[in-house]
């Protein structure tokens, strides 16, 4: 499961765009039925980018780095 924060701070940092990018990447790699994408309010890590939780680990994702993050933390872990 991938949780993406939609709280105030992450919303301002582009969480909607990050969600759309993740949806597109899951579909592109044909794993949208295998990986659950979920929005969540504050994940408690409001510092840098949009907070994304995968396997209970919270990452900070810049809206311009979603594809690179996806390849490193999602695609390669399947």
C-alpha cells in the first residue's frame, strides 16, 4: 500500500500532482490492481516534500521526482 498525505502542508507542496503521477505510473506498469494507492491526512513529516508512506516508512517526495522515486521504491520492490 502507498499512502500519500493530503494534509495542508503536503497539499501546498503538490500532493494532488503526486497522487496523479502515482496513478499514471501504476497503470503504465500494469500494477494498479496489485498496489493500493490511498490518501491520508497528516503523516507527521511535514518538512520537505509530500509525505508518502510505503511499508510503514515515511518518505518525502518532490513533485518533480515522482517517477524516480516510483522506480526506486515501488517498481523495484515488486
